[in-house]
């Protein structure tokens, strides 16, 4: 009997999912000034890991651990070789027809000592050439200051945890603004700070987050004082995570989903917009820390001065989002080892029957992005929003990739619905990624590109996938279906 009920429940859930994901596609055109772009990151595409004066980043070190800790034993030593093939990348962007390109700059390539005592002219030159090539093709550069690749020399002296970290990265950002800022109007300080910090565990993650927030704010204030008047750019922190959907309509599940949204998006966004951590994080972490025997909360307290300093430092809201999770209310998890998941006090999962990408965490749930955008709008004072990453991975890099095309179509449709019907101010969208690239611990086993890169070919030959032609049509027509109305 229980089995029959379970099967029925699954079926109902699946039908709800189908219904939501197959709901009608939006047939209105995106605004003419909408940013359509693609995103990449230095470490994942450039290669040339020890060329022209570049020093190693923490990821170079990780890549070279013996035996390998990367799932396919690969490295990013050459990756897509974009350091040498950036003109090909720009030609692809041009052919696809995007008007923006989001990439990151490598700190150890520009400042091999980590500090600004020595600026590597070849490192700076590489990005100047890339920017010039983009500009020559009418593609606006959007730059991430750090996307994972912290210089190893700085990690050796405390890295993200050092009280001096905000000064170090502010010095790096100053070099970037001086060298490239006349041509760049949109800057991102950190990519996915949640991912940078959360894996360090419940004793360190919150300190890491506090330091990254201070670092972000310091860069923002420095830009304000030294560059904003002349360069007129905007800065934000790229936040990431999922939409969290309550499992049922019960008050408990709804509250649990809200708690999860605060622990994920609110972790960084709340300080950026209100100056301080979300109340629920403060209460829960203090409560659990006490029971665990700590004298004070594992969540550090910001001073009144820090709150003022951090508040209001996101000029627009930039987000990476790919998927959705369900949330269920559960009894208070047992007290024991400190644990960031237990700190949330809720249970999250993704049903097995949701279609999945090659990345196991990436279930295809197009309706989630609309709900997320609406929640963020309401929570953070109706900000201008830029989707800095969204995309789909497969394991093969196949050129015939209808699932990716569908993913893009349905997610874009939901983005447009959020704009049209929920009044969310989205001004741009970036596909992750332009080309198949190094997917961190997963090496080259999860391919997100609109363009295939042959990793066995020393030339790293690039071939466009079908989805790139679909996206080209979207860029051209601003329409995601065959025919649109204005
Ligand atoms: C988020 C990260 O910013 C990017 O580096 C990564 O490759 C993609 N998402 C896909 O996991």
C-alpha cells in the first residue's frame, strides 16, 4: 500500500514538474538594450599556467597534487589555450552575436608576487589585447576580478583569512581599474563567494565570508574615491545558488525554504544590502554554537562601523544560477561537530526523477529561475539584475545538443516572464560557457560550452555546437521562439 502511495506521489510530482516546465514559452522580444553574453573564467580556459612570468595560483597547486585529486587526472596547464587563442574566442563571440563577454583576470598573471610591487607587463598586455579585440568587434567586456585563482604566494600567508586580504585584493583591483577601467563599465569583485568559503567548514566558513565582504566593500569604496567619477563603472559581487522550493504548502516547509534562501543568498546579499547577516543566521548559529560549547557564536559579529561600510556596496545584483532544490522542515539536527548544513536546520534535496545534466547537482528546472528572480527583487529593494551565469553540462561535448538548446530556451522564457509579469529588472543574461573548459575538480568531464573544444588536439580546435546557433538567433532577434511580438 505504502509503495502504491509513493508511486502515485512521485507521478503527481513529475506531472506538476512537466506542467511547469512545459508551460507556454514567452514570445515577447527582449529589450533592444538587453545584454546577451557568454561567460568564462581565466583559470578554466587560459592555460599558459607558467608562461610569461605568471606565478601559480592555488588551483595550479591543487592540479599538480600527486596522485591527482581531479576526477579525470587532468590539469588546466593548457586548458583551452585561450592565452594564445583569445582571437579565436572573440571571433566565436562575434559569430554568435553576443554584445557582452564576461571573463576574469588572473591575479598571479598580473601580479606574480601577489602584491602590486611588481606589475607583469606581459600579463597586463594579454588582457589589454583581449579587451582591444573585443572592442574592435563591438563586444563589451565584463570583468571578474577574482574567479577562484588566488595567487599561491598569498595563500601561503593566510589567503582569504588574513586580516590583510582586503588590502591585498584592493591593491590588485586598483591595478585592474588603472589598466583596464577606461574600457570596462561592469566589474565583479568575487565570483561565488559562497563556494569559496563554505567548503572550509562551520568553524571557518563564516570568518571567510566576513573577510570577503570586507574586501568587496573596500574595493567598492576605493573605486568610489579613485575611479568612479572618471570611469563611471559599476561593481557587484557575483552571488550564486539555487531556488529553494518548499516541499509542501505547510507553514513549516515554507518557513524552512525561506530559511534556506537566507542561508544561501542572504549569506552575502543581506550584508551587501542591509549591512549585516540575516537575522535567522544570527539566531540559529548562535543557538547551535552555544550548545556545541562555544563561548560565542561561530558567526562573527560585524561592528556598527563595518555594517555601515558594507551596506549598499552592490551597484547591481549579479547572479549565477542553474537549478532548484526542494526544502523540507525537519526537527533540530543533533548537536555534535559544527556543520554548516546542520546550521540551516532544514533538509534540501532534488528528486531523482528531475532530469539531470552531467553535473549531478544540475537538475533542469526552468520555473525555478523565475521564482528566484522574484524573491530577490522583493528581498533586495528591486535591484537591477544581471544573470552572470546559466547553462547546461553534458559529458560528451556533442555538437548535436538539443537538451542544451531547450535548457536555454526554457530558462530564458522564465527570465522574460519574470521581467514581464513580476516586474523584475533583469538587464542581461550570460551563458556559461562560451567554450567547453576545465570544470574544477571534475576536470573536462562536464562540458558546458556552446562551442566544443577538442582537448586531445594540441591546437585545441573549437567547433560550434547546435546550441550556439540557437543562441545566435536569440541574440539576433531578441526572441527565444520562432516568431515574437515586440
Ligand atoms: C559556477 C562557476 O562560476 C564556474 O566556474 C563553473 O564552471 C560553473 N558554475 C559550472 O559549474
